[in-house]
C-alpha cells in the first residue's frame, strides 16, 4: 500500500501493463480483458460490536483473471483500503502466479477496518461476515484467499469454518495460510525468504560468481529478510548489514558488523515485528547506523525486504558501484525512476514478483495438500519449492538473454504472454 494517498496503484499497474502490451503488440480485445478485473464484489459487512452497536464495514473481493486457474490472493484489513488498491494487487497476483508458472490466476480482497481497534470477537465477526458475502464466489476451484496485511492464520480458520458451515462439508483447500496441523503447509514460514535466495543462487551461477565470495546488505529483519539471510549463509554468502524500523523513534536503523552479522544472535534481540534492540546490538559489537544506510554499503548484493518505494530517485545514486545484483524480497521496493537508473548502470535485477514468488508457490502447495488431504514434510515442500523457483528464474533469464531484455521487463513479458495464451486457448480473445 502506498503511503502517498495521491498515488494510485491501479494507474501504475495499468501503465506497466500498457508498456508490455505495446511491446507484444497485443490487440484491443486482449488489452481490454487484462487492464481491468474480470469480476469484483463490493459489499457491506454488518458487525455486532462488543457494546451491542452494529457497525457496517465495507468489504471487497476482486478476481482479476482466472484463465490459468482459480484466483489466488490475500485478504487485507486496512483502514485506508481502496477498491483501486485491491484491483492493482489482484492484477499483480495474476502476473506473479504466471511468472512462477503455478496453475492459478490473480485475486485480492480487503475490508476497510483497523484490527488494532477491534476485539478478537469483533475480528471473528468481520471474517465470518466477509465469507458470508462471497461464499458462492470463492472456493477451492474458484478463488482461494490467504492472509495478507493485518490478517493471519486465525483469521483464515474463522473464514474456513464459516465457509464449511455454509456449504455443509469440509473444504480445506478453500483458503491457505492455515496453521500447520489445521491444514497449513510445512515450510510456509521459510518459503518467501528461501525463494529469494533460490533465485539469487541461480543468478550468481549465471554471472559466474561464487556465493562464498559475495557480501550482502539487507533492508528489513522480518520474515522475508531473516529466512533470506539464513539460506544465503547456507550457500556461503556473508551478510554485512541489516536494517529495521524502530517503532518508538519512528525511524529506521542499520546494524553492521565488518565480518558479517550473526543471524541467531540478532534474532534473539528482535521483537515479533522485526525490530532489533539497539542497545543490546551495540553490546554485541554491532555498529548502529542511522536511517537508510543499509543502501550505501560496499557490498555485492542488495536485498530490500521491508517495504515499497525504498530505492527511489532521491537515494539511488548512493548505491555503491560494487553492487552487482538486487534481489527484491519486498513488493515494489524500487520506484520506476530508480529502476531506470539501475537498468542503465547494468545492475542485475531479480524483480519482486519473481524473487518473492516463493510465498505464493508454497500457498499453492498448501492448496494441493489440502485438496488431497495428504501433507508433505518440510523437506519435500522446500525441495519442490526450489525446483519451481529455479525453473521460474531460468525461464525469465533465458528470455532476458535472448531478447536482450532487463530482467524485470522479461518477467513481465513472460507472465503476460502466458496469461494471454491461456485466454486465447480458451477462446476468450
Ligand atoms: P515483516 O513485518 O515480517 O518485516 C518487515 C521488516 O521491515 C521489519 O524488520 C521492519 O522493522 C522492517 N522495516 C519496516 N520499515 C522499514 C524501514 N523504513 N527501513 C528499514 N526496515 C524497515 O514483513 P515481511 O513478511 O518480511 O514482508 C516484507 C516485505 O515482503 C513486504 O513488502 C511484503 O509485502 C513482502 N512479501 C512478503 C511475503 C511473505 O510471505 N511474508 C511474500 C511476498 C512479499
């Protein structure tokens, strides 16, 4: 979600699509079909509050395209949610599932609310109310929701329970992000961060660089960042710097150690929101740097894994000439202006919707396991994830090399081509 409210994510998503549509010389029918969602549902959710009042919340589900398979995408609870944000995110999910080559389309949902101001019972009512409005329009073979901003596994279980009560049968493949033991998949916690490193490992191989000769700087120290750092270390890399947001000071800090950070040590002084305790880090010998200095470190690899719009026109020039690869763990961490500069500089970009597709790929595995009611161990899940991510990376990089394209452009071309082909094969366009 953009922090600047004047920024319209749908316009940005449509601009990106138009550029690729021009390159691919798509006809009008294909453009019209893919520029906007196929279906969307907007509805009221009446919620009985703890004090007896009824509050009416606004909810959405957007199904952008399901030519390649059932729609897939999270449900966000956010006080500033807008229909256009949900539409844009649904479109990006279509491209992400297509680039990862999983048989799913793109969807997204949301409710305008702030869960911080809702009791647990009230949140349960929101979840059940949301499902009552879309119970005929989502499902294992139609559209499969998942957790997203400010929603979690408990919310998913309440939604599943309401859905199964309405339909009168157990249908655990209707939703993903369920807790392990209640239909969730092993490996989901690691999936996004590990996925980033599976693609990074392949990029290093292609560029002829040994991982053990590389260093990295990482923005963020949450779920994606920590597991990316873990696997990067396992393949031999050294992370010199990480950063986080300090809730009390409302600013960010970076933590640096010349011979590499110690992941377990830093994890032990990190809260559940990914915030690192500064005093304790200093005691452990870390240099604590103000602001976004994770960005100007003399490293080979940058892994932005915190938020959108972090590498932008105002700071892109600070990136060291030593940086060869950027692997985007976060969604939209690089603005289009900064991206142009990086492209001209010849930085090797592993774009967000390829690099962080490990999350949705593992959600797809959860859906498959739930549908067949047979669950795999973590080794099997991560092995399959590696295979899928590696294949996705290689398809994009082959297109980039043959077509002389920047990796982000190649990923868009590949994704949009796959979706257009599915629409054509079905006879829609
Ligand atoms: P998280 O909440 O677990 O961690 C976020 C981290 O970023 C925290 O360490 C926080 O302190 C840090 N942070 C926030 N603002 C910062 C700033 N200005 N400077 C430095 N650090 C800052 O979140 P996450 O699940 O790791 O997700 C991170 C990004 O990855 C988001 O863009 C998310 O949309 C994207 N993503 C996540 C997944 C997933 O499976 N978790 C999948 C795909 C994409």
